[in-house]
């Protein structure tokens, strides 16, 4: 369907959430993750570039490389899936609404 989902792990070695490549692959398989690929970012360079403060912090980038959504995966109550709504809107040629929300969850361990 033209969607690529990149999971980024920005935990530094020795910090909570850090995984080796083998551990990340095993976790993805065991949990049946839908992500297309996992990027390991132990230096935090990518996470800091995007300003990620919590995990998960979701970003939807369109085919032209434009950031179209930035924030939480869903409402804390889990009723509205902001990411899915953003992807659907983009596929229809519309702007995601909302295009930015406050992410929530555990802090990223840079």
C-alpha cells in the first residue's frame, strides 16, 4: 500500500530500551511488529534531530519527504489513532487533522 514504517530505537548503550541488532530483530519477531524496518540510533542523533522526547513519538513523512504528522500514536485513552488517520488523509490527498499532537509515554533514554 506504499507505506514504509521505520521503527527507531534511540536508547544509548547501557540505558533502558537499548537493544543490539540481534535483540531488536528477535523482539520484532516475537511481538509481531508491523514496522517495515528497525533503525538503531544509540547515539540519539536521529531522535534528537526530530526532537523525540517520549517513546513512542510518531512522525508521518509523505513521499516527497515533508513532515505531515508529529506526535502521539493515539489518544491516551486509545480511541483515536492519529497515525492511521494521518496516513489515510495523505492517501486521499488531504492534510492530516490534527497534524501535531503532544506525544506521551516513557522518556527517551539518550
